[in-house]
């Protein structure tokens, strides 16, 4: 519309300038001014234009040279004379203007502004030089043309929108909609949902593409299901393994672990004084003690077997290479807790050594003193009796050792029989205390009873409990130096009874505490051998307590003493228990 407006203005201005110049020539050539003005008025009326002549004095020559066209409003002549663009005619130039001018009202109406197109040209007539001729006309024709053009553009736009809508609907139906459906299905595929299917409506390229999408989705779904099943199987196998499994890349970054491996890594972090979370441990990579093994595996492409110790536990580590297209891309490490196996192996060796040692000493003594009697080395009857007494004591000691081994074997095999009956535990403890009173007085030690219970009768095996208390108190007295104190304390809370035997003796080293209940285990071999211990007493005590359904624990600090605690469930019925 702006283009039309500018083009129309340019053409009308050019025509109006040409007309004004012709009018000026006519007025200059013809001498009869009245006839000339009459002709000019007729021509101007035909062009829908009004004419104004302004003399060199700036006066409006209304009477002689003004044209009157009733179809064109009359403009205030002063505004025409004062318009800067129209004054150019006084200097010999052509002036043009498109502006708002005040319309002189007819019949006493109110003045108003209206847009006109006006041109001015120089006029040299009988009035003198430096006059100007002004022609002006309204822009109604332009406005009418613009209005019609606007409607034409509007109709064309409506038709274009209708055609575009129809074409867009066609594209949406045949092209865009299938593509949107494919995009939606592709989004579902990207989120792992391969069940979405694309409906095939045509047999063209889009239909073939939809069919290819559906086929790809089915294949991917089958592949993902197979991979998921395989992953779940591997995950189940890893979780069910008691061995720790760690998979790493060439740089030592951890890829996969199972719960036992997480526990091992956590124990190693705790041993290093670290409190980081599991994600931090995995992101940090392998522990330092495994990095050198990984370097060997990657370099030699062979399995490496080694033993590592973490938090006092021994792990057998086997690390092998992982291949990707015949290249080592990482390694897998399997860590098995061998603490119990090594412990049992050590106990087996210690058991054989201890049994051999415990039996060899009395056998050697029996053999030696028997030979002394046979060879009549002892000349007097008293000396022979003394040798015979030694042989008897050693045979009793060997018999006691064998009986304890048999009892312990029956207990560990589950063949121990308890005669549960109502008994007075306070009287039993007092009896055991009186048994050792003479010994502790001779050695300058104290043995005391601490009873903190509202009842004193319990359902227990009296003989077995006496054996337990005797063994614990005897051990406490033997390992307490002169001036020390041994305390037998009993406390009941609800349906639980706790019996403690504590001393102020030398204590047990921390590294020996986990093994004090093992057969033949002796924290100080020389000391216990000197004091007549066999190393079986605490094992028997533990089995008797467990047969009663209780537990026994030990707490000790080296140089401060030891406390054995028995926690028993209070039975309320009699009978024999196997």
C-alpha cells in the first residue's frame, strides 16, 4: 500500500506540474486575460484542480486569476502563500507539497484540515515578473484507489489463506502427521519403550519408512530384552557370590562391583581412616594395593594371584585380563575371604602340635621314671614310692587330657547331655568360692562374690555350671598376681541372667582375644605350661554355655585384667537337654 501511495503521488505530482507549466505558458502567451482565465478554468475543472495566482507583492490575485471548482474545497490562500515548499516558484523553481491545509468552509461551516497535493511554478504575465501559479487538488481519488486496492489485497489474502490452509491440511495429512507420529515413536524408543507402533496408511516412501521403523523397534525390543535378561542373570550371579568381584578398566576406574566387593572396599577405606561414601570410593578407582597387580595383568596379559590383608582378614586375590578385540581393556578381580580357612589350617597344625606336646611330656616322664624303677636307680623304698607317685600324677594328667579331648569332641559333635533341674545358683557359687579360698589366701590374693539378683533358684545343670565356674575362677586366679582380686558377679535382668568372672591380672593381648576359646590356644605358651594348663578348658566352657542356650564373651586389656561374661536365658522347666 505504501508503494501504491508513493507511486500515485509521484505520477499525480508530475502531471500536476506539467499542467501548471502549461497553464503558465497559456497565461503568458495570450493577451486577452479574461478569455485566457476562462479557458484555464474550463481545463482545470476537467482535471479536478483549483488554480491560485500570487503576484510578486505576495497578494492573492483572486478576482482575475482564481479558478473556482465547486467539487474541490477552497484552501486558505494564506497557507498556500506561506508554505515553504511552494515559495520556491518565486526563485524560478518548481515547488511541490503534500500537506494538510485549512479548508475555507462554505455556508458558514467550521474550518477543518484536509490533505491536498499542491504545486507551484513561476508565472511571468502582464502582472509582472516573479509571480507564481499554484495548482492544488484533493487526494480523494487516491483514497478511493487505496480503499479499492485494500479490498483487493484483503480478498487475495483470504483466498491465499484458504488455499494455504487446504494445502497445509493436505501436507499434515499426507506428510507432516506421519512424520509427527514417527517422531513420537522415536521419542518412545529413546526412553526405552519399544512397544509403540507406527500405523502405515500409504505405500509411498513414508509408508516404507514407517514399516522400517516398526521392524527396527521389534528388533531393538528383542535385543534389549535379551540384554536385560543377560544383565539380570549376571547381576544375580554376582549378588549371590560370596566372593568379591571388581571389574576395572585399564586406568583402574571401577566399572562393576558386587555387595561383597563393596564391603571389602568399605573396610579398606575405613582402614585408611577415610569416611567417604560408596560413590566416592568407586569414582576414586582401585585401592593402592591392587594397582600394582593391575599393572602386571595389563602388561603381561596373565592372571595374577596374591594374598592381601584388610582389617585383619586375609583375602585371596585373583586378577585376570578382560579383552576387547584381542586387546586388554581392563581386568576382573575376584577376592575370596580365606581368613577362616587359614585360621582352621593354623588351628589344625596347632592342635597336632599341642596334642603331641601335651602327650609327649607325660609319656617321656612315665618312660623315664619307669626305667629308673626297673634299673633300681632309686635305692630306698621312699625314693621308689616318690618315683611311682610322679608316674601316677603324670598318668592322671594324661588321663585328664584325654578325657577333656573326648568330652570336647562329644560337645562339638552335639552329643552333650544336660540335666536341667531347679538349683540354687547362689549356693553353687558360694561352694565354688569356698573351694578356692585356701589357694587364694596362700597366694595373697582376694576372691569375692557379688550377688545382684532378686532370686537365687534357676533351672540349670548344676554339675556343668560348677565345671564352668571352676574353670573360669581357676584361670583367673592363675593369671592374677599377688595382691590382686578375682570377683564372681551375678546380675539378673528380666528373663536373662549374667554371670561375670573378672580379675585384675595381666590381661590378654588384643591379637589373642578372638582365639581364646579355641582348643589348645594359649596366649603365653611358657606361662600356661608352667601352671599346668592344657588349653582345653575355655573350649569346654564355651560348649557348655552354648548348650544351655547362652553366650560367653571376653573383654580384656593388657595389664588391667580380664572379664568373662556368661549370658543365660532363665529356664522355667526341668528335663534333659541334648
